[in-house]
C-alpha cells in the first residue's frame, strides 16, 4: 500500500497545522502516487478552502510515524 502524506495549515492561523494521510491501493507505485497525488491534493484543498497545503510526499504504507 502507498501512502500520500501531507500537512495542511489554517489560512487564518498558519501556525495551526495537521498531518494528514490518504492511502492508494496495493497496485499503485510510488511514481503513480507522485503523479496522481497532485490531483488528489488539488481536489482536497478545493474542498477545504480554509486550509492551505504546506508540504506533501509519498511513501510505502505501514511505515512508522507521520514525519514528512
């Protein structure tokens, strides 16, 4: 499983950030996550207008922690 990790912060309070995660199916590779992750993140941000994306990355699912 591939995991898309990202950090969002409130537009009105940029110091208030949250680590978030989306999972891709087992047949998705890291390169696919990097390409399609951008589309997924754009949709997520569009539906959450009070937040902005600070950073993101893809990794193999099941890794410990949410560090980016």
